[in-house]
């Protein structure tokens, strides 16, 4: 590939990684939550300036081979509980589905659905009054304020039942009428037999769909105006990508963080690390994952906020704490997030009307951030506004001086991230912390100390690491079908039907049959656990599964674009680095002291230094604490180690 643009859209900043003939460059723009297509095109415009020396987005879109896009908007929406009011219609023998759903996450269920639930008897769609029953259920939920509905049937024939309901809804509430409420059926997303898991999947998808649809189609339409030769590809949380029209909303959840996990795999293999925990800190969330023994954990039934869903997901946990998370004083202590000021109005120091205190404001006042060089010099920070926000929201309510308030904020922030890290990962003496995202390196040493980790790695591409991690992701589509007639004839029929769907979808991606791989397997329940058996091209039931009453056929169509990189890099200490300047830094116990500032771009292979110090790159700042040292690798990355 000649020219590739990878874009990772976060709640506060949007990262752009440019890959051109093996070289990598980057830039950032502020996210515009009121119109995400604006920051998308702002990013493309800024990228064109990086490539050509002047802004020429028309030329860029004419020459680009691939545009890949990932987002944390779905993750942020779930974390902040911002989205549609859903109504649930459930048909099944027991009236306890709402209770079973709420058991997994009572707070999230209350935010998405609450009491907007209607239960139908198992035979409701077979009765003479089925039409009236369906209409009454829909009217009751819309009157209660639901603006999107989810339909979920239980039992062996749940697909047939949902299709009967669908026919009534289309007759009585045709989609062309103004005000028609969108309806999603659980079977639209898959054939998962677990009704709780399938219903949660449909609810989360319906919750995320409106925002994803509005932005992505708007962005794609604007690309068409430039007659871009290749479609916009959406990077999904399963590690692959597809066109906008072929992407399910729930698969955009945590897609940005998944890009970071792909980057973690590549980075760990580059240095031969075997145990790495990652913190990807953006403006709104901290995304946490772990790489152990050559891979990042992925579950066939992934989790969203701890809730089991029907699709495979990388095991990434998103905590509601980031560079723009709001700090508050509550009952004599500091509370952080999950609310975020986002990019608009942003932290108080951005000077865009924000009045809440954030770690960005505290870092500026501590002297970690340079108000003139922040964000590559494109966003001057306002110290006075930051001081006012911290004074009014933290110092005054807690009866602290400004410096003490800043140290308390820093401690609370680092401790919260460390606690979340321990909740999700297993830390050993050999564990290394990989810190990335715009705010990841900032407090990495402090977070590591509180988490009991003595080694921290910071990639030179840390500021856009998730966008970088998208790399050469494959293009793929995945399908599933439940087999009730578990014989070779039934398997071949289902296999042929899914293969036909795959050929249509891959043709829409631009790939003819035979130019991509078909992979299939059968999944059965064994002692309550799902076990997979790979199938060959013949689609024959393995001897071990003969006589099984129920199984699920999974089929994937994959166009491979990834390439294995055998390159290796090392951290070998050499001479002492030359500082590029000094800065006055607030430290615990010593007050404000002068510390050296090192520019990452100026340092060479093997350069070393000790803390307290600051390492700066255009779009990230790394604080080196007292008692820590650093070394630069032959690939330009940073390794920080706690001494003693």
C-alpha cells in the first residue's frame, strides 16, 4: 500500500496516523462532538499539510489508498450513559427477563431501559389478536418515552416468532411514515441461543446505532463528494475492518481501544516482552488491556462494561477517567469522572468556556505541561483559568492551598487508574506498563508505582498509538447460523447460504470470489462451555460431533492485508542525554524545583537520564519521577525503570 490514513476518534482529541511507503507521521485535531464529520475532515485536511507541506485535502483523497477509522464514541457513550431511550418487548414463558438483564448491570439497564418493558405470552403471535397485542405493546412503550424499540423472543423458534412480529410492525408502522420508531430484533444480529446475552447485544447496539449512523454516513457522503476511489473502512472491535454500510454499531464499541491493543501486540513482539499491561488514556476514558504469552485475550462472547454479548471482543476494560475527566470535591474527598468536559468546552485551561477542574489543568499548574508547546503549539493553555477552576472546585471546598490541592488531584488520579488496572489485569514482578494515548505517558510513573510496577514503556507514537495500531488490519465479514438438523445435508445447506452472503458482502468491499479466504467451524456446548471444531472446505460434520442435537455454524470471509514484521529492537543504555531546557516543577516533599526537559526528537539511541525530569514530544508529555531513569531504544521508544 502506498498511502494510508488511520484515524482514531476520541472524546476530546482525534488522532491521525499517516503511513506512506513505510514511513510514519502523525497529527491531531480537537474532536467536534456536535458534528464528528467536521473533526474527521479537519484531520484529513491537517494530514494533507503534513504530507504535502500545504493543505490540499482534494489531492490527498485522490491519492490515498486506504482510510481506516476507529472510534471511542461508543465506549464514551456507554461510560457516560448518553444515548437513546430504549423500550423492550419480550416474548417468552417467564416474566423475569428484565430481572435477569438487570442482574448483569443494574445501573446500565436502568439508564438504557428502566421500566419501559412489555412482556408477551409465548403464544402471543399465534393468537387471533396477535395484531392488537403487538400494536398495544408498541404504543405503550412509545407513550412511555421510548424512541427506539428492541424485540426479543425466547425459545427454540425465536427467529420465527420475531419475524411474525416484524410483519405486523411493518404493516402498522411502515418505515416511510414520519415519526416511525426504529425497531431492532435480536435475531437481526445473530442466532445466539442465550436470550439474555442476545437481548443485551440488541439493547447496546440499538443504544449506539443513532450516533454511529449519523456520523459515519455523513462522513462517507462527504468523501463521495471528492470522488474518493476507495470506501471508508471502519475498524471494528474484533480487529478487522469493513465498509460503513456493512458495520454493526456494537462492533464500533471499543474499536479505538482495540487499535491500541493491536499496537501493544506489535510493540511487545518488537522488544520480546512477554507480560505487558497497557493503559491507553485519552480525554474521557482509560482503556486497559494485557498481553501475555504472545497474544491479547479475546473472548468468543465478549464483554461490554462486564456484560456478556454475542460477538467476539478483545478483553479491554474502559474506566471513566481521562485527561478531561471532571474532578469534584465530595464529602471531604476528591471524586473523578466518569463525566468528561470533552473537547467542547474542554478543560478550563483550553479557554473555551470550561469551568470544571481536570488533570490537564492540574498538570499545567504543576509545571508538567508547557502552555506554549502543548498540542504541538496549536493550542495555547490558559494558566489563570486553570487556577480558578482548581481553586473553586477542589482547593476551596477541601480547605487546601493551591499546591496541596494539585498534589491531592495528582495522587487521586494516579490511584484511581492503578486500582482500575488491578481490577482487570494480573500484575507480576515481570510486568511492564505500556503507556500511550495523549494523556498516557503524563502520569505513567506515578500510576506504575501505585500499581507495584517498576518498568514503563512509552512508544514514540504514543500520542496516536491506537491509530497506529490499526496498521494493516484485514477486511472481513462474519456469519453464524444455528443448526437444528445436525446432519451433513443440513450443514451443507447452511454453509452454502452463509457462503452466498459472504460473496455478496465481499463483492461490495471490492473483492471477487476466490480472492479472499473462507474459514468455518462448528461450535457446540460441552459441559456448559462452547467448543469449536474447524471445518475444511468439504463442510462435513466431524465424527466427534455426530449425534449432537444442536450446533452453531460460524463462517468468516477474510481478505488478508496484515504482514508479519520480523524486525527487533532493543533498549541499551549509552551516554547521558543533553537537556533542551529546564522547567519549574511542583514535586511532593520538595515543593517547586527546576528540572531538565528533554525533547524526544532530539535524543538518540541509547540516551539516558534520571528523574525528576520531563520528556516532551509534540503531542505527549512524560513526567519522569524522582527515583526513575530512562533510556531510548534504537527504534526511538522510551523505557523508564524505577531504580533500587
